[in-house]
C-alpha cells in the first residue's frame, strides 16, 4: 500500500449506507423503469466526493486522492475546470461531471 510505503496515515471508511442510498437504489429503480443506469457517475458524485469529503473534513484531512484520469486546468476567467486527461484512451473526466454540485 502506497500510504504505508511512504509513511503517511491512511483511513478505510465505511460508506455502505450512502452507497446503498445513492447508487444501488438508483440503479435498481432505473433498471426496473427500463432505463440504462450509470452507477459510476452517481458513485463519483455522492460517494467519492460528498461522503468522502464529509469524512475527510471530520478527520482533519488536508487532501484526498481518488485516482481518476482527468486534468484540472484554469480557464481564462480564473475558474478551475475538469478537462480530458492527457491520455485520451484512459480519460475518466466524464464521470466527474457532478463535482461542481458537491462543493
């Protein structure tokens, strides 16, 4: 594990309740309604950002890492935006669309 190898603290968080509420339940409802759900998008928005940041704040963490292939760049107006990864074959920027809704 990278955290152990580099000597920084790491935490394992139990986020099953939020995962069930936001990802699993929505997947079942959408599937039963005849639509094609995209659980990764909801997971990123509600789990990897909202729930993770909530716990990170409670623990006093300064940074979190999720391992997505995407690029953050500063727009001409000074605002930061998520852009396609340098390696377009690994790009995952599309699943991060909900980030602006959680901060």
